[in-house]
C-alpha cells in the first residue's frame, strides 16, 4: 500500500504533474479564501445594519 502511494507520487514528480496539481490546489484555496473574505464582509455589513 505504502509502496504504491510512493510510486504514484514519484510518477507525478517525474512527469511534472505534481507541480500542476500543487498549483491548481493553491489557486482553489486562494479562490476559496477570497470568497470567504467576501462573505465575512457581507455578513459584517448585515450585522452592522441590524445593530442600528
């Protein structure tokens, strides 16, 4: 089991796909973080209006 995972990771590294997968994951996380920040800002505005 461990050997198969290791072989898979080595194959990804040798083909260069590991870097593409890492970049894709980074971009997805950045998009999620940006979306979460926008949602927090929206909720803060709603809360501020409700407190008035």
